C-alpha cells in the first residue's frame, strides 16, 4: 500500500495537463487525490479493519484519529450551514478545496498513519516518492526561472517589463507561493529520508533533492517560504542538536558565496528585481488589512463559519474601504493565512482542531527527537501564515503529520470485518465516481475552449452542454464561457458565427449570475453584455446588482456613473463618480477624470437652470 500512497503524493505534485484539462493545474491534482484515496480505501477494505489496543504506545495515533474525526464533523456542520452549500461541498474553480476534497485529505493522511505505523520500510517508500517528485518539480522550477519551459507560457509567471521583470516560477503547482511552500516540505522530508536510508545511492538522491528544492524555492522569490525555511532550519538544528563544525561552517560559507555570485551575475537579475519589489512593498501587499477584515468577517459566525470555499463571494460584504482603496483591482479569494482560512470557513471549532493537529504533530516530533519532521512542520506552518491553503500544500502538511504519528507508533493489527469492508468500499466508490465526473467535465470544458478558439460555435456549444451535464456542484465555467463567447462575437468577421456566439454568451452570462463563485464579476459581465446590445435598463440593473455583491469595488460605481450621465441623471452620476474615485484610491487617473468632467458639466448646467 505504501507504494500506492507514494505514487499518489508524487503524481499529485507532478501532474498538470494543459490542453487536455481546462483548469489544468488544479483539476488533475484533485482527480489524483480522489481516485488515489479511493484506491487506498479499497486496499484497506479488503485487508481488514485497523484495530489497536488503547495503550500508551498508540495514544498519539488514537489522538490523531480522533482529531481527524472532529475535523470531519466540523466540515460537515459548516457545509450544512453554508450560505452556498454546493461551493462548500465540492469547492470553487480556483482551488477545489470543498469539504469532500478536504475529507479525502484527512482519510489519506489517516491511511498513512495507520499503514506506516511500525513499518519503517513503508515510511521510507513514501518518502522516496516525495523526494523523487520534489527533485523533478524543483528542476522544472529552476528551468522556468532560466527560461526553459516546454509546457506553460512564460508570460503567465513573468511580472513587469525590461530589466525589472520578475520571474516567479510556479513549477507544477499553479502559483509561485504554493510551489515554494510545497518545496519547503521536500527540503526537510528529504533530510529525514537521508537519516533512514541504508542505500548510499538513495542518501545521495535525498541530499540532492533537498538542495534542489531549496534552490528552486529561493528562485520563486517567496518571502513566506524564506521565513519558513529559516524557522524550519532553526528547529531542525535545535531538535537534532546538530553540531556546527568547521566543515559545516565551510560548506555554509561556500553556499553563501555561490548564492551571492549567482545573485549578482546576469542570471540573478530576476532575483535582484524581486528584492527591489521587497523593499518597495515591506508590508507584504494587502495582508495586514486583509487579515484585519477577515477577523472582522469571522467574528460574525464564530460557531460554524461560513462554510468552505465561500470566501470570495462573502468577503466583499466585510471588506473595508481602506483595503479596497489600496488594491482596487483585486478580488481576494482567501485570507492568505491557513488558520484564518479555517476560522472563516469552519469557525472556532475548525480552527481549534487544525491547531490541535499541528500541535500534536509538532509535540510528537519534539518528544521523539525527529528533527527533520519537526523542521518540516515548522517551515510549512510558518509559510502558510502568509499564503493560501491549497490542496497540494494541505496534503503534504497532513502527510507529514501522518508520518510523524507513524514513525514511533507500533504496528496496528488488522481484523476482518464485513461492515468495515462495506463502508470503506462505499466511500471509495463515491470518491472514484467524483474523480471520474470531475475529470470528464473538465475535459469537456477544455474542448469547448478549443471550439471557441477555432471559431466553431456549434462544437463549443455541444461540448459546453456536455460539461454542464457532467460537472459537480460548486464552481462552474459559465462566466468564462460567457466572456469567451462574447469575445468571439466581437472579433469574428462571419455574421452567422457572431450571432451564434452572442446567443451562447447571453445564456451563459445570465446563468453565471447564479452560479459564479464571484457573483460581482458575473453581474458586471452581464452589464457589459447588455451594453453590447444597447440595453440600458439591463446595464443599470446589472451594475446595481454588482454593487450589492461588492459594495467597495470602484468599477461598477464608475461604470454606473457614466451610464447615468448618458441618461441625463447628472446628480446621481456625480455621486456614483465621487464614490468610485474615493474607492479607487487614485490608482486610475481616468476615474478621477470622469468625476472632474461631471463636476465641470454640473457647474455649467446648474447656472443655466437657475437663470431659467
């Protein structure tokens, strides 16, 4: 079973499917997790139910199992009470971290704790999978930094222009911060493998993987990961009581010198650009204001939270004007903090369970003198205080917890049980079914995109209908499809293609207002669509709906002001323009210019009215 578990962890990190899957860096990973967890459960179902006597040697495993059950209960309650249960159940498009997927993470980590308990050879097999995948993803990330990427367009992770262009390699994890956090675990888990290995070759592989992961992590330019690496390194040294010898100091000095040479050499230009960004953004972007507003949001539903995966839709009602003015073009998808994320989603019970799981793992690693595993937990948790909690990083955190529990726990006895086999089989079948539906739906959506790219509206419509039949509740492709179809209608020289694309865009634009995870964007998109058809009342209704969904977003206020100006409702237009300018925080000169023009027009019109 450990080989299967190792394959799941490795494949989940490695797999991306551009061209075959629409959400190519998210959906394939979720499919691997669901299908892999289902396969592991089937394996366990026919191996026997795990049974362990309640003795002191297994109390950590018992506590870990109880906490996972409590987390499952918290997820169930929060999902049932969610304002949008479909999103909470199966997740949104950007990370697919609904309660079903989170429960799969819990089940998988529990299977590791139970299956690897008392079996160091299984722990070693699992760590080899992590190490091998870590080395491969690190090499890919380094290649991305150096300009070699056969799979993804470089523009998707290049920021800025000229000599100040920043390259933030996402590896196979979709975004640099997620990639960097995942690599942190690889650094320390590889070090733990090195202490376990009897094979000289594998020890060298572990050392190389740890070094490569560290180098790739630095190249992502992620401050949170650098802080996590420092925290993990301190814990690793302290727990392991590693002696700082002259050889160690010499190696450290050589590494620092090599890093400095790279930094100041031509290939280090992107890192120097990132360092400049650090200096200009010492507060870490929106995080401080985002955390404050997230705490305010959470305080309204402390008992059960808002449910997983509804932050994007619910947070705009609590976003402060200060945050909106600082980042007027940004819709926040999470609090960028693993504990705040859980507090908002599951309330205080979920937060306490997550904190207890981390505390249990860290305490066990300290008590059992597992320096590298303690370092992995410290590094991951510290980094996740500043980045979003995604499925790949969450899985590796829970896998590490499972490994900590398993390393010093005696082997668990297995006993045949028909009820256990039946229950595990049912759950496994459900997970495999969800995986198949998710994969098929995402493939159909990718085919619909291909059809629109080729200008074949009938093919795209057929594939999108197939997607709608197959996709699980939660995030949908309606908003994307509406925008893509409208873009085709505006660009195509063929009248029949334009008409067909407009019909598709119309249907999807209306549907998106009810299905999108970011309803404010859906309503604004509908306003744009109605504007293309010169339907003024629809434009105004849609813009006002967008404002209700996101009161402090400048754009619908600004657009509404211009609509009202055309209708001659100048005083209303001025009020909306003034509000838009205030919320924009001076980031877009055209917004302030609109307000100035309206004030000038009012100053001209009002004296004339007074003379009459």
